[in-house]
């Protein structure tokens, strides 16, 4: 199965949205435990974005611009 750079960039876009959501939720909650969970969820997505961007570069392509925090 061949994966296109466009499809990977679309996945990154969804991950960016989720990462931003969880990072903001971590800041907004008053419960430290909940903030930690949200931060972990955000960091998991940020890590996935980096891995996918690396894969895109492996195809000698340029990942979509980082327009996130």
C-alpha cells in the first residue's frame, strides 16, 4: 500500500488540532491530575507529528508548515 505525502500531511493536520486542544485544556483545568493527563495526550500527538514529518522527509518531501504551538 502506497501512502502519499498529502495523506500524511492530512493526518498531521488532525494531530496538530488535537495536540493544540489538549495543550490548551491542560492550561484551562484547575485539577493537576487532569492537567497531567491532557499534557500527556498533547505530547503523544506532538511526538506522532514529529515521526510522521520524519517519514515525509524520508520520501524527499517537505512536511507541511508547522502552524502550531
